[in-house]
C-alpha cells in the first residue's frame, strides 16, 4: 500500500493531516494501538518540521504486512549539524512559530523515541530527507 | 468522569456545544508546547492550555485526548472550533488560570466516586 502527500512550508493549518490519514489507515488494518500511537507521533513531527523549517516537501508512506515506512523529502535549508538538531530543546524556529507552541525543540527526539528505525540525510542549501520505519510485530 | 459532569462541577464554558460531552476524562495534561503534548500526553487525558489555534485540535485528535480546556478566558479560533465540532472533541473554557483549574480537576478526578 502506498500513499503520497504534498506539504507546503508555512502551511500550519493543515499540519497533522498526513498523520491523521495514516492513523485511519492503520486502524482499519487492525494494527496494534501502541504501534499506531508511536507511528502517529513520528509522522506528525516529521510533517510539522517540513511546514516549520522547509519550503515544501513530499511524504511517501509505504505499508506492507511487516512494517510502515515513511519518507519525508523536502526542499529547504537543510540541517547543518544533525547531532545538535537531535538534542532536546534545540530549535531554530522563529518567535512567531514558538508562540504557537511549535519550536520546543522536541520534534526530532519525539521521532527517535517513537520509531524503530530513523534515518536523517540532509544537505545544507538543498533539503532534508527523514525516513521512519516502524515494525508491526516488534515486541 | 464524563466531560459533561466536569462542565457542571466547574462551571466551564462549552464552546463546542454538545460535541463529545460523554467522553470519559481519565486524567489531565498541562502544557503549551505542542511537541510536549505530542510526546507525553496519554489517551483520555484532558489538555489544559492557553493555545487556541487549530493544531491543538489536530493533536487532541491524534492523541485521543478527551477534551481541551482553554484557561484565563481564552476562546478558540474559528477553524479550531469547526474542526473540534467535526471531530467531536470538546473545547471548554474557564476564567481560572492554569494552576487553579489543574488543581480543581486533579482533586475531582481523585475523589472516590
Ligand atoms: N526538515 C527540516 N529542514 C530544516 N531544518 C530542520 C528540519 N527538521 C528539523 N530541522 C532543524 O532541527 C531543529 C530541531 O528540530 P525539532 O527537534 O523538530 O524541533 P523544532 O521543530 O521544535 O525546532 C529545528 O529547529 C531545525 O533547526
Ligand atoms: Mg519540530
């Protein structure tokens, strides 16, 4: 099963719609609720990062019987220091974005804590690709 | 405790009318940082916040929270309200500040029923 979503930078009103769509699909597939919850957190945060930090992006979600794989590819400024970006509390979000409650610097650590596999590849001045995998029978 | 009962006990405003009044409140979470709520709230909790925009409802829905309470007389944005009604997630309001409303709810939820 494959889905593709397009995301525009700055479009906060629709942030979360991919996570919401994926949640519905996983529920229909009777996936373990604990795994659905974890997956939803990761997808939400990666989606919001495109909205908050990049210009635009494409999300590809692939689901088979063993796992869900989500790939977030954006055109944007990229991340100069991924290790630093992963630190809880580190954020380059603007003041306006922070006032809305985004930009707590917890997004990437939320993704890390809620995924079985996380890969981030970034090129400064070009964009960022985030890949999340969660297995359905990972106990 | 049901949302409807909490409204009565604490004289809360229900911005969303009848939406979600029979949802069960199993606890609470207090935060104005969206990622904090995303990462650490639990299903069934009522979320106490001063954030009023639509993303609050997106998170409440994704996390299966029971309701949202806006403190200090804050009112929901139009889009937040429409979304909340559509999803059946109550948005409630109080004049109390976060400390006071959280304390009240804490006591109510821990009373033997
Ligand atoms: N897709 C992205 N493009 C560019 N920078 C990003 C992206 N995702 C994350 N970052 C950088 O990593 C930092 C930390 O991200 P995160 O932990 O999600 O916190 P927040 O989004 O709240 O700032 C961001 O502030 C930003 O500098
Ligand atoms: Mg983020």
